[in-house]
C-alpha cells in the first residue's frame, strides 16, 4: 500500500473547511512551504505530529493500518 501523506493532509484540511493559509500559520510555515508538504509522499514525524495536533486528526493512522495488515512483521 502506497501512502502519499501530502495528499492525505490536503484532503483532511479541505474536509475540515480550513484554508492553506490557516494551516500554514498554525504550524509556523509559509503557504509555499505547505504546498511543498502537499507534494511530498513522506514527511518528518515531528511535523506530521504538529499537523495532526492542529487538525485534531490522527494522520499517523494510515501507517498504523498498513503495519497491521503486514503478514511478515518481525517481532
């Protein structure tokens, strides 16, 4: 399963009805930097945590779900 976190962040922001400018201001980046985040398939975990907290949404969940579907997890 391929996860593109930038798309998921943008989708959640739109679902909540917030603007790019609002999220950029909340997480302390420029709107241009936010656009770069949307284009990335991966993200720094601290930044993802900040965005998840701001949006009150568990954006780590797609990764957790992908892990739970793995059959070859090494313990």
